[in-house]
C-alpha cells in the first residue's frame, strides 16, 4: 500500500491564509483548511495543537504581506506618501487581512502610541525624521500617530463600505500629512 502524503506546516498555513484572505479568519477552521488540502483535520491539529496557534501563524503571514505592501516604493512618489497610499491599498485589496491585523482585540490595552499596533511605526518615524527635517523623536511620533489615526479611519470607511474611498480620498492622506508636518516644523 502506498504511503499517504504528509501535510507540511507551511501548506496548512498557506491554506489557512488563503481562506482568511478570501473570507476572514473566522472561516479558517480546521475543517475548512483540511477540505482545501484534501486531507483530514488530524494533520491540522497534530501540527498546531490548537486553532489559536494556527491563527497566530496566519496573523504572522498577514503581517508580512502588510509590510511588503506598505513599504513598497511607487515610482515618482515620495516614499512617505507611498506609505499612506499603500496602507489604503492594503485595506482595499485585502479587507479580511486588514480586519485580522487591525480590528481584532489583540491590543485592547495598547495606546495608539504603542508600537504593538503596527510594528512599522519606528521605520516610518525614522523616515519622517530623516526626509522631512523633524529633529525631535516625540514630534515624529506625534505625526505618525495622528496620520495613522486618520488613515485608519479612512481604511475603516473603505472596508466597511460606509462610503466609497477613491483616489481623491486617498490624496487627502498626503494633504493631512503635509499640514501636520508644516505645523510641527513651525513649532521648531
């Protein structure tokens, strides 16, 4: 009798990630993953022991995708502007991943000033300080937090379909950023 094919951890993560991307993390059940892989649920539980462990692996993969998109350069656009555009692009193209990363109660005790909400924050702060002439780290953090809250609100409008978020709406991000930057530079 031929031996059965072994299901690898990476295959389970990939299947759960795809399900999450298409339908949301709630749909990434052991049964749904097993169905996608055409196997029983046994390998899923054997490798991950709990669904929470599998979901954590999907969360990590979603964070990697988010960082890849967020930090992508756009020809002819300053990187700091591209980051705002890419944030909205991620929310629009991957609404279920956005929900997983930014609307779960993972950080209920975190402040908007904490890096745990988006671990790209230190990089964005450094970029603002280097490219925009902000010398004070606290001022750079203030700009990142304020523009982050604005972007988050716009992204939530987009993924919940409260209103259409078009390119004109996304351009507002850079306008708000420019206004914040000008305000902070005038305080120096």
